[in-house]
């Protein structure tokens, strides 16, 4: 199928020229593949598409119950794809010029209380190899605020326990400090647990019971099980722990620029969302607790 050639070129462009993250590449390419499949039902292709067909595709997404956030991302995917197609001369006219979608409403980040986080971190039983590993993973995630894709991508060489620093390699490299509890948990895991779990030549820091790199799905299942054990009613996600890391640092006096660097945000406006969320939570506490509020 001819479309596959252009989609593969687009994937290479996102990776090598745009230096997009793994998650972004995966989402954008999947959007274009779905678009290509839609066009095949209309006896069209990505090189012959009209502006009307693109609009009909976007409308179909909405009618099929896709969220505003998904539709907005799909529009961004199509725009980036056809910018590339135009630059390389595959198409003479960019059919996405003027294409827009309603902006997805931005949800305030949800984060756990300090008490809930402490309760969650106490759940792994460190007397066995899996519990020791799980304790290290949860402590690392909350200590650094890194994404789930980033924690499972960590290699042994990315952790320096002597300097208490972790090197996170995404679209750009950033170095994040870790506190003493996380250093201890990782140290115990490396000493007592990982040698029993990992295959001999495995470079990944965190491994599964097969001895290979922990997967995103595997980590989600682990987090879900400890959330249930901690009797936390909210559905805790790795992203929520990232939000909690950011909110708790701000509550304790961290400045936005430093937090932006640790979170790896390109734009500080993304970091300011946490400041607003913390402020709103404080107002809510005040309204509920002050006798005259």
C-alpha cells in the first residue's frame, strides 16, 4: 500500500528531525494510520485527499464518541503529516490549511494528599524480590515525577546513588535529584532483588519476572494492586503520582523554574497549571474549614 511509504517517512521525520518523544510518535502515527484506513473506505489515499474528506473524517471521530482531546490531537497529527508531505513535494497543496478543532477543555491535574502517598509507599512488602523492586519503583516515581514511559526506560547506568541523581533520557536529557528514601529503596533493590530477577545481560534498571525490561502495562498493574491494598478510592495512575510530586514540591516552597526543569516541560505554562491547582485546593480547604468562610 502506497500510503505506508509516506507514513513510514513521517515516522522517521518525527523521530530524527522533530526529536519527538516515543509517546508522541506512537500517537501521531496511529492517527495517520486510522486516517489512511478511513480513506481506503472512500476509495481515496493520503496523496489524493480533499479538504472535505478531512473534515468528514474529523466529524466521524466526533460522532463515534471520541473525546475533544483525542480530536484535537488528531488534527495536530494531520497538520504535521501534511506539512511534511508538502515540504517533500508529495502534495502540491496542504489540505489541512484552515483545519481546526475545538480546543479540548483543560482538566485540573488530580493529585494525592501527602498522607495517601505515604500510605501507598508503605504497601510493598520488601521481604521478597518483587516487593523490594516495587518499593524502589514507587519511591523513584514519586521522588522524581518522571513519566511512566521514562521510568521503564531507565538503565542501570542512569542511576548514580553516590550523588543521588537520576539521568532521564527522553527527547532531551535532564538530571533529577532523588531523596534519601528513594536512594535506600533503589540500593536495596540493586543489592537484594534485581540479581534474582534480571537476566545476566539486561541493562534495564527495573525488570519484570521474566528478567527483562518492565513494561508500561506491567507497571500499571503493580500500581493498581497497591492502590487497592492502600484502600485509596481514587484510581491512581502514574500520571497522578507525577502530579502529586509537582503539587507537593510547590506546597513546600519549590520555584516554578526548577520544577519546570525537573518535569521536563518545554513551556513554563505547563508547569503553572500545578500552581493554579495548588492554589485552588488551598482555597477549597479554607472555605470548608474556616468558621466564617
